[in-house]
C-alpha cells in the first residue's frame, strides 16, 4: 500500500527560526539512552511541531536516527497506523519493518501485537540512538491505537525514544513514566516566548524593528503565544507601512488585547481584509483542504494559478507550511485553517459542499481515494460517495481497515 511521502518527512522551515536552546537542551540526553517518551503538549498555535522539528534536526546532525510520522484522522485505524509506523521506521533503516508489513498484508489472521513485536525487535537491533516522532497525536481517537502505543512504550529498546506533539494529553501511562523518570514534558507554559525570544522573532524573523517597549507589550498581550505573535506581526507590519509609520504601530500594539479567541478573530479579520480580492478568495475556497497543491487548488478555485499563489503565500509568511523539499505540497497553519473555515461557513455557507465535491473529484482522479471519500461525505453527495467506496472497498476489506469502512 503506497504511503504519502510527506507524512514521513519532518517540516523543513524556509525562513530563519528563533533558536530555543532553553527547550531543546531539555530534550537532549546524555550518552546513548534518552527518555522513553518526549511529550510536547499545548493548545493550537504554540509551536509544538516547530520545536520538535528543531530538536530533531539537531539530533540528526549528532547521528541520532529520526523516524517521522505526521498523523491524520485516518491513522485512527490500527492497521493503517501500523502500516505508516513501519514505513516511517524504514526511512531510517530500510530492512526494519519488512516482516511487520508482511504480517499486515496477511490480513485479519495476524494479531496487532505480533506486528508490534516484530517492529520492536527490529528497533532493538539498530545501533545507536533512534527517535520515533508522532506529530499531531491528538487526531487519534481510536482506543486500539492508544493500546498499541502503550505496548510500544512498555517495550521500547533503551536506545529508542518515542516523541509526540499533541493538543491534549493522550490516554497513555504518563503517570507511570513520570514516576520512573522516563518522561520529558514540554507544556504550554514552557513554549511561551520569552521577551528575548519575542524580540528575535518580531525584529529579526519578521523584520519589524520594534523598540523594546513595543516588543515587551506584544509579548505580554499575547502571553508569548507563538501564533498570536505571528498574527500580531503580520498586522503590525501593515501598520508600519502606512504614512504614520511607527506611531501607527504603537497605536496598534496599545490596542492589542483580549482573550486568545477574540484576538484571533480580530487579527484574522485584519489580515484577511488586507489581502487582494483574489488572494482572499483563494484562502477561503481552499480552506476545506488538509493539504494543498497547485492542481488541487485550481480544481476548487476554477483558476490556473494555484501553485503561484501558494509560493507567494509562503514568501509572505501567510501561514502556509511546505510539506516537501520541492514546495509542491503545503498545508495551512492549523489555527489559521480553522479561522478560514469558520469565515467560509459564516459568509459563504452555500459554497462549502461544492468545494468539498470539487476536492473529492480531483483526489479521486489522482488516485487518493481515501481522501476523496472524506470530501465526498462532507459534500453530502451520497451517490458519489457510494461510487468511491465501491472502488476502494475491496482493498479496504483486504487490509482489514474496518474503522475506515465504518466511517
């Protein structure tokens, strides 16, 4: 079964990152053994994935193997999760996971524990430290997957560490791991930017050249929330370009306050309303997508410039994240995507089903039937959904992806 390659690659940032040594140093281990579990848990927009990728990039340079798996809701199906986990491990050692994948291909006759034992045994013979990273673990709501991950944690070889990002604490034996000193945790309070980090981000990364008082004010008003700082920076940059210059920025910073939800609403409105009409329409039309590429975006917008706009959005730091080194696939920052979808539903509710239907047709034509089915269901077109399910049902049954079939 082919696996989308972008699920197996850590994000590679285009622009400079704020170096957060105070956090990455906590994740480094002395000697060959690391913690059994590294847990980066915080609400949306706190920079969890960025921190994990930053630490792992340093880990790779120190000869620590890194197997990365970006999770999506489909991974709540246990056999699909195990298939993707084995594929991720094979990126660091091609011979590992071969037997596990063969067991999965055998179908329902193979118990999941046998697959896990095979994977653990393969990890055990790897020389040197290895990190298996699971990004966005909060999308998993299947008890069977949680049980499998618990089994994995209980039996990991000493040189292997499991690392995950999540918006909510997972139903795993965290208390036991914490009591044994086998858990390293990074929480929202840790991820909040300090004033010094905020200054680097606002003045060096976003090139705002704010004075120290304005930096401190923005850091205090956002409580160091990474997404809030980025949204504030985008809006402040617009104010800096007006005739009033720095005075306008000072006024903006002074007025910047409120809870995260209201701040987000305010800034998204400011950012969106300041975009050209074609860009604003593009953002709203493509907000229904989990991953974006030029042709797929064109299918939704009816235009032929999707790739160009995606590249422009990336250059302008407008909340698109590249998913591969060729800059062909992207995704929106999760928080930004949520806000765009809310705006689309509020102002253009009649277009939502039409956009999902267009996405489903393109995905089906390009062989991505699992994603096509999800969009077909969201579109409300039951006949089209049934047609797609018929195309993929035999393969789903053969692979025992019962949860996907039920969904």
